[in-house]
């Protein structure tokens, strides 16, 4: 009897371990129509490429812990030389916010080292002396309910009339200029202090309403380092990326000698005067040496899927418990619905009334559940997880090539059409 019970328990545990990691299977294995998906997805993406919404893309969809679609389309650029491969690395842009600082903040929250409703000035000393900021909470910052202004163009501080200020920028590295922005472009290490001062002095709207702001994201890595007494990037590698098995996910890919190809983003005609490849596209993150909380992460679709699947599995993946289910529930729920604010903590959520909207205006897909969550990125990236439908959706592109003026990915709501296809494919 005990022997049979032992084998039964062992089988159950082994089955759970198998399910704890993503595995490849067919759409039919989870009740989806493979022919419908293939035809529809191919048509949407090929049309997007013809419309020059992006030169190429990666798309990965997992359902019930199974990768049922993973395909690469097009080329790195419109010259059709380098084909997009499944393991190519993309600049994730603002997807960085939920894959970089956010898991660290979630872990520090559940360890009792961060309080969402204490003034952020508890952790960021300069705000204690700012009348308009000293009472702002971390919850308000993460939910974009703080009144902070959306963005500051720090590039204006290192140029004057189109000329680079040499006191901030050098062509050779040194002990005082070790933050690399691009090949032969090094930013003064102390420029980071100037960034923080400008954020500290920035105006705050007196009315607490939903306004997207990425400024606090530039501060989060410093907070994480202070509370963990570990470098921000090392903390992420040790506690999340490495145990998740994310081989490409991280900052500064050009310094890591990956065999994977890195897809270029935009031709920078203002500062770097070249096609940006392997270095972060976002100028603010670049001025911080490529490591920031607002942007700077690079990775492949598979690595992002592992991270999002971990969140779907209540913080468990590959036999590791990364976060508590209660923590994930707290961060992925709408925080201020009474203020017409759809946001979770760091995570984006569906538009209010999204299930009633057309594909042209919905965000994300109309059939995505209201418990779903994710984030988009300026470079043309989009990641989303739906716990009700047990689905992870990852789309990576470089829609900013050759210029950010290309907006057809938005004009035709391409990412949402792609996502909706997998909801419509149920047999």
C-alpha cells in the first residue's frame, strides 16, 4: 500500500515538474486550429512587412504551458540580407520596465523591504525635501497615478546647438568616463547624478490622475542596489534570469559575445550618427550606460516567454519558486479603477470596456481576460500573459527601423490582430 502511494506521489510530482517548464507542442494539443492560425498569422505579418510596419518579427505563443506557435518572419532590415531567426535578440524598449526592475521590486516587497504605501521618499532621500514629491508612494508611481511628468529629454543636456559637450562625452574610456553609450562614445559617470537631479526637480501635477511616466523607472535600479547591496544587473541574473534559463535576457548584449544575431533598431541621425545595433535605442537609457529601469534590456522571444510563464504559474518555473502567488496577484490587479486608471503595479492592463471594442481600437485583444497583463515597447515589442486563458503572447519587432516615424504597427493595430487570432482559433 505504502509502495503504491509512493509511486503515485512520485508520478504526480514528476508530472508537475514537466508542466513547470515550457515545452513545444501543436496547436491541436490545446484545442486550437493550426491551419486557421498559420494562414491568419502569416497573412497579417506579411502584410505588415509589405506596409513597412516592420522589416521582420518573431512571434511566440504558449498555451497551457506548451509553445504552440514560434515563428520568425522577414529580415533585420528592408534590404533583405539577414533573415530573422528564432533566437535573434531584440531591443525590448519599455518591456524592460516589467522584466527588469519590476521582478526585483516584487521580491523586495514580499520580503518586507519595500512598502507600496509608504512615501517613496523613505527609500529615495532627495524627495524628503521636495514638497510636491515627499508624499508620493511607490504604489502611485508603479500605477502611473503620481502626477509625475511623462518624460525628460536628457540628451539636451549633453548637446548644444547640435554640438556635443565634451565635458560629458568622450571617444575613449577612462575611470571617469566608463559608461559606454555606443562604439567610441563614453558618457561621464557622474552624468547619472545630473539625471537624478533633473528628476528630483521635475514638476508634479497636483491632481492625482492616470498619466504614464517613465521617470521613476530610472531611479529603481539604484533603489534595488541599495536595498540588496548587490549590483542591479547581478541581482536580476542571480534571482531571475539564470535560474529561469534565460540565456539572452539582459543588458549590454554587445559586450557578451552572443552567437545570436542582434537586430538593429533606428538610424540615429541626431547623436550617434549611425544605425543603432546592440546598444539600447532609448536615449535616456543610453546616457546611463545602457543600464536603466525604463529601457535597455535585450532578449529573445523564448526567454521572455519563460519569464511570463513563470508569472502565470504563480511564480513557479523550472522547480524554482521565484515569487509568491499573492505578490503576483497584487501587482497584476488594477490599482485605481475609480480614477479610470487601468494599470496594475508596473504591468499594463486591458482598456476599460476592452471586450466591447473593435480590433481597430482594442488594447490588447478584445478576448483577452481582464485578469491579463503585460506591456508594450516603443521599438515594436509586446508581451502579454492571460491567466484565465492560460496563454502567453510574445511579439518582437524593430518597427523603428529605419526611423521611429514608421507608425503602421499602430495605425493597423497589428499586434492586437495577431493576439486575437489565437483566441479565435479555438476548435
